[in-house]
C-alpha cells in the first residue's frame, strides 16, 4: 500500500478529488487497524445491535469485521470525532 503522501501527490487532481482519496485512505487504514486488533482474537464475537444507537448491525458487517460493536453510521461519526480531536 502506498503512503498517503504518494497517493495525494498527483498534480492532476483537484481539491475535491484529493479529499476523496484521503478519505478512502483513512477508511482503508481504519480497517487494517481493526483487523490487526481482531487478529489476536479471530473468534471475537460481533454485537448484533449497535452499542451506541441500538439499531441492528447488518449480518454482512458482523461477519466481515469480527468483534464489531458499532453500526456503520455510529462508527463513521466516531471516526470523524476522533479526527477532529487530533
């Protein structure tokens, strides 16, 4: 995987495209970090219901991310808050 600087170092992209590419890079990085955490416990059980808002976490998400505890919307909101506080 290329570093963020290499991905963003394309003079042909406008600011919106750069932002989109940075967001995708961050999502990929978050997924890799989650996979590393759960690699220690590959049998981690995902929650059926989001611990933040209480809605059902889709089966596909639970199977693809062992140990998941948040729905997509709550996870996205958490990541945005985390980025704002860095």
